[in-house]
């Protein structure tokens, strides 16, 4: 008889947990970007990490390969996606070269594109929190430009560009690029790039997803039991680095 009551209590507890979980309004997150966002299905990795940490989330993305912010701002699909539901967070990723161009192009194309996108967000999702996705430098920098012809120089310029956007628009920045820098400095055996030296490997996308978990929920990514196809050891390193890179610099990047 005791076993029977214990079993009934156990089933009731599971039912109660499911009611609480599915009755809770999910956190809806939209990623806007290009291949840096959709490679390895990074939004799905983020979703699985969040689920493993007990979060109820809905994640979608509106992406196009090689799209700059100027190109994004002209896509009907983007505005349809923005208007498709009430979003809690909208993540905006610029092209890796959007912020390394000369100021004339930035102020004539990139900034007007952002203003157009932000206006659409304000009209349909006035309470949505917007965040910038700080990208990373190419593995060996961008050789055609003398001032960013190394990884460190390109990383500095991309970082400066996103901090300028933060100041201009008052929008927080998730410092993905700095997490990549920290992995490259301390864990050289973890290769974050594919062969082209620009796009993310699975490790790079996993690190990026961990940064978004820390940046959105203001919590440690450490402890997630979702490892994708990577080893638990590798994932723990990436979780720890993402957490430290984001949470230790919350104020600087406007993530308070």
C-alpha cells in the first residue's frame, strides 16, 4: 500500500512540474543575422542549453548568408518575422565587415539600416529587449586592410565598433568576440573556426550559444548537460569561458 501511495505522489509531482513548466509564458527570442548565426544551427544549440538549465524558451532566427545590416533592412522576410509574435529578446548581428568599413559607409548605410530595423521592432514589439551580437576577428585578420591585418587588430576594431553602437543606441552587447579571444589565449587546442578562418566550427557555435545564455539570463552557462556532439570536457571549458567573459563585464557591455 505504501508503495502504491508513493507511486501516486510521484506521478502527481511530475504532473505538477509539467503544468508549471508549460503553463509558464516562454521567453521568446529572435536572432537576426547571417551565417555566423545560423552555422551549426547555433540558435538550436542555445535552445538546448537553455532547456537543460530549466528555461522555457521559444527560439527562432531570420538569417541570410553574407547579409550586411543594409541588406537585412531591405528584406521583407525580416519584418514579417519581427511582426510574427511578441518577442522578449531580439538579437542583432552585423556582418563581420559592417563595422570595419570607413565611417562614411557606416554612417550612410549601416546606421540608417539599424534605425529602420529598430523602428520596426518598436512598432510591433515595443517591450522587446534588443541586444547586439559582437562577432569575432578572422583567424588571421583581414589582409586587405592594413589596420586589421591580424586577429588581434581586427578583434579590437570589431569590439570598438560594437561599443560605439552601444553608446549610440543604448543597447547592450553580448561580447561573443571577447569570449573567442579568451579561448584563443588560454585554450589553443580548441579550434573555433572552420578552414576558411572566419566561420565558426561547432566549438565556436557552442561557445557563442553559451555567451547568449549568460547574456540573456544573467546566469552561468556552467552546468548545462547539453553537449551537442562535443565532449563534456570541451563543453565545460566553453561554458566557463563564456560565463566569465560575459558576466564579469556586464556593466561595460550594458547587460545589467
